């Protein structure tokens, strides 16, 4: 088995690892949803817990120390598979698949189910903020170096229904190391949350390390 602690892995190795670990994360996402919504009897729950504990023990036989972090392809492409929003190996991530159009807009369509509930039948406000924070950061970044959140504000227009959602963001202006971005989250009835933020090019990514 390929050791995923290695850096500069090839595109072929990435595809093999994706084929191995992405379905596992998706199965755990289904497990999370089933855990929230099950009405199984006590014996069924106890049996399921035993099976889950056994599977967890097997997966812990070999694991990373600490978090997943960011890995790099030989091409320089960044892999953030442990990320809480886009991480394909992170079961708490929806995960978002973010697209970019020719006008500089970043956008995504995705589904949030019972695991992301705040008010009954609606998305938790903190989850909406998490998604928009990430998406605005994507819009503010250049695809190579990230821009990190400096400040961000949200306007909750109304509650966001669980289900199929759309989010989008764009850079509005750049001022030195600061990039300004704005965007929104929408359900099938329209915009529910609006966001504006300032994103900072980190010191380690600036020319000359100033």
C-alpha cells in the first residue's frame, strides 16, 4: 500500500488513494445520517455499535499522527482531503465540489441533510457560516497560495432549509495583501445568507517573506 505521508505524490497515486478512501468517507457520511435518524430497537442499536467499534479499531491500527494537513502533487496541486468543508476523506464535510467560471465566480451545488440541522428542518447558522467562509476564501485565492480569513460578516436573510443548496462568491477588490470577497447561500426559494469578508495573503506566501 502506498504511504500517503509522502509528499509530491503522482496523479496516478492520488487516483488510487481516492478510489480507496473516498468511498469509506461516503459510507461514514451515510452512517452519520442514519445515526441521527434511526428509530431502531435497543438490540439493533447495540449490535450496530459493536460493529462500528470493531471497524474503528481496525482503522486505527495504522493512522496518521495528528491531522491530515495539505498534501501536494508533483504538479504542485494542493490536496486538502481532511478539510471540514471540501475534504473527500472527512465524513463531516458535505463535501463541497467548488467550480470556477470565466468571470471569476466560485460556486457549488450540494446537499445538507439531518447531520447539519440547527432549527428544526433548517441548516445550523454556524454551518452556513462555515461553508461561506470557505467559499469566499476560495474566491479570494489564486489557486496556488491561500488567502486566510481576516474578517468576515454574515447577514442571515432567513432560515436555510435542509436539502439541495447553492452557494457562490466573487472577489470584489484587492488592496495589497488584502482581498475582499462577497457571496451568498441559497436554498430552492432564494438567498438565505449573505457574506462579505477580507482575506489575507499569509506572510509565508508573500514574496521575500516580508
